[in-house]
């Protein structure tokens, strides 16, 4: 067993889907399947049961999972200890992020960075993507984690991942029995959405306008859990990134794919004007992201 195999096991156990686990770990689906089969042959037992719709860990898989996570954590701690001993980085790092990005766990990233570079003073701000980009351009932030494709011209960024948007609604809703839904079919619905500074609000407004649909946004929120609560209470529908629909609080709701040619992509990026300075704290944060992108994303699941 090696660390890469453990990364595959954790990704597949968390995602319960070969395609999404392969995307997360940066390997082809066939390569991931072959790696899992090889590990199962090495251990002499099945670690996952496969169906056409879902993948589930077996009893042996669940037994391996905490050890796989521990191995990855120990390897990360070992790398941090080496870097800490060999690089005495100091200074300050101002980071901002939109809430619940899904494709990266900013809290886990801050924790890892602080353990690796304890002499760097870190500050964290949470608000909408468009506000974060304004702060970055004004010199008030060093790194911003955003979920938008707008207002990025001229700003160096690293794309951390993409995922589709889905329609979230109560199972009793007349549309809930459909396999998918087109934006044009939602013209007469009430919606719950985030504030104008959130990246997903801009995506929704642009997508609906492109299909000639004028939405009624009945409730505007600045918190994911409030949005889910309002949808559960039947106060409106919501178009959200797929990972929001996978939250435990959304388990009682129905998530419908948008029609393929109409599906906008939720794109999460790390943006900074300081990465060109090789010894800056921002550059070392990017180094950490590039070193372990899959594990930091797994922490977000």
C-alpha cells in the first residue's frame, strides 16, 4: 500500500462515484479503477461494491478508511515538519474566501499553512466573490478564493475545480418528478438566492437572462444553511452548486440536473497579485495548494 492508493480510497469513499473521485485526484477513471482493483488484489478482499448508480465501501473498506486518512495526515505532517525546519518564513498573509466553496476547504488550508509557517501572521475575511475581488484590487487582500468568472481580467489565478449547478426543491414540488429541468420551465417559480456579491447569484442571473426568463427572487440570503432551510420550508427553489445539494441539511430535498446544454459551471479559483514574488507568504500558500490539491478538496467534502 502506498499514499497514492490511500488517496484514491479516501476520494472514492467520500464521493461514492468513480468519475468524481477520478476528477478530484487528477487521474483517469480507468486508472482509478485499476488502482483500486490492484489494491483489492493485494489485500485479498473487495474494498468497494459497485453498481451502475453508486459505489459503496464494503466492511473491509470501512475498516481501511480511518487508516488511509491517518496515513495521509501523517505524510502531510511530516512534510510540514521538514518545511518548517528548513524555511523560516515570516510576514503576513491576508486571505479572503466566499462561504462553502466546496472544491477547497479554506479552513483546512489555513491550518496547514499555519503549522508549516507559524511565524506568518494570517488574517481571514469571508464575503462574496465580487467583494473579495474588489478588496484584492484595492490591496486589502493577498489571496482570494472566489467562485466567479467575472472581474478577473488581469488577475493571476489558479483554477481549483469546476462543477455543475443543480436545481434544489422540495420532493412535493410538481417539478420534482422530472429527470432534469430546463431553465425556461422555471419562469413562474419563486427563488431563493444569495446576495449580489456572491458568484453564484451572477451566474444565475446571466443564465436565466440568456434564456429570456425573468426570475422572482423572493428571499436573498448570505448563508448556505439559511438558503437550505428556506427551500425545505417551501419558500422557493434554488439553483446551487452540486456540492451544496450533497450537504446533510439538503438530504430531504430533491436535486435536479439542469439540461446539459444549459448547465453553467461553478468555477472556484485562487486569485492573487502576490504570487510572482517567490518568497512571499502568498507564493508559499499556492505551493501548498499545488502540493496537495486533492486532500484539501477532500477535507471540504
